[in-house]
């Protein structure tokens, strides 16, 4: 029997006597080792590429202000449900949304920085071209508005500072020349000097009074220049380009009741005019007596609307404030007290003494 051990030794011995065969085996082993190293390097490069791509995606998400797939999204402004929905989207759509969010935030920051720069320039007294253009635009707008108001006032003056205009405004014929200058030239009783002085103050600031809805209540006996003073206020308003209307309360209420039954459209136009005209004179309030509630409601509506919209009201009456309070509801009187200055004309009738004639 052949000795296997000896054969093995012989084989080894034979290898030793054949060095080329050994070198071939070694070369094959080295080639396999190099191949494994190449595969390892390739795997490492792939991993590096994947990590690089992952870092790129993270940077994109970070630049967009949103870390999709993380639990900490306090700066994203999105709920976890919305973030989960983003994670379910296709990568291209998600990236597009993130880029859009980033652009929006960039524009917001740019606007904030521009606002801060404008405020800083304003504090330092520096005007940028944009500020100068905006200032010029506002200046042109203000000039256009002033010009429009000037034209409107001029139209009011042309319309009402004549007999036909005064008739349309309701001024009685006897009072169409009753300017304060004309009244003062004819002389004012000493008892009426204080009311005259306060009315002159009102006339000097008539623009401001009409814009704020400030009015007057002139009380006193018959013939004490209450209607004369009221008409002088209207004429001064016309001179300033402010529209005004004169209404005798008894006639006004009767006309409204009639129009409401006969012509609703004309009734609505009349009520709108009474409620919105910048200056309204109600002459002889209280002389209408105890009308039915639905008639009084017309007067309440006018007073309420004018009070709510800052429209000036001039009232003349023969009744004292206490008697007016007994005749009209507390809702009317409360509004009149708030907006109207009460001026009492404590003197006798000037008509009886024939000491004053506005038409003379």
C-alpha cells in the first residue's frame, strides 16, 4: 500500500523542486486578494456617494427650513401630520415644495429688511428714492383732494348764495339778507350780546363744527332773533361752501307723513336729505304739540341719524330745556345735550317794540 503521508510530502517536496508552480499559485492568491480589495473600495465609494447624497438632501431640507422625517420641527410651522404627508410624497414634488417654502421665507426676510432700512433712514433723516417717490405721490393725492374739495365748495357757493338757491334751501324770504354783519350793524340788545358772541365764535369755526357735528339750541320767547341768528349761520355756511337746509318743524313733519303715504320714493329721498345734509336748522321745535307716536318717530329718526353721523343741528324753540325734556323722549334729549350748546335769549319780543327789522 502506498503511504499517503509520503505522497503528500513528496508533493511538497516536488513543489520545492518546482518553484514556478508555487509562484503561479501565489499569483492567483494575490489576484483574488486584489479583487476583494477592489470590491471593498467600490462598496466604500458607493457608501460615500450615498452619504453625500443624504447630506445634500438634508442641506436642502435645512435650507428650506424643514427637516422632513424628524420629530423636531418647531421652526417649520407644520404639524406632524403635514410632515408625514410630505414624507409620503415623491422626492421631486417634496423638493419643489421645500424650495418654494425657502423662496417665500427669503422674500419675507427681504421685505422685513427693507422695512427696517426705511425706518432707520427715517430716523436718520435720509430719504431714499423710493421714499421721495412715495412722498411725492401722497403730496399729489392731497393736492387732488384739496382741489376737489375747493371745486365742491365753489359749486355750493354758486348754487345757494342767490335767491333761487336760498329758496331751495328753505330760507324764508325775510331772512335771506340776515348775515351776522347786517344784524350787528342794526344793533343788538344787551340781553342778547352773550348769545351773539357765542354764535360769532361758532361762525369762526364753522368748518370744524360741521365736521364734528357740533350744534346749537337757541331758546327764548318769540321775537328774540332766534330764527334770525339761525339763518345767519346758514348764510355763513354757504359762504364757506357748506350745504345747509332750513325746516319749520311743523311743516316738515306734516310733509313727511303725507309723502310716506303718497310717494314712498320721494319720502325716502327727503328723509335721506334731512339726515345727511351737513347743516340742518329745525325752526320752532315744540310748536308741533303732541303728535302721534308715529309722527314723533320721524323726528327721532332724524336726530338719531344726524347724531350717529356727526351732522350739525341748529334748533330754535320757545320752550326751555326743562319743557323740552318733558315733551320729547330721553333718547332725543340725551343726544341733543351731548352735541348742542344751549343759548338762552332772555329778552322781550323785538317785533312788538319794532326795534329790529331785518328787511329794512
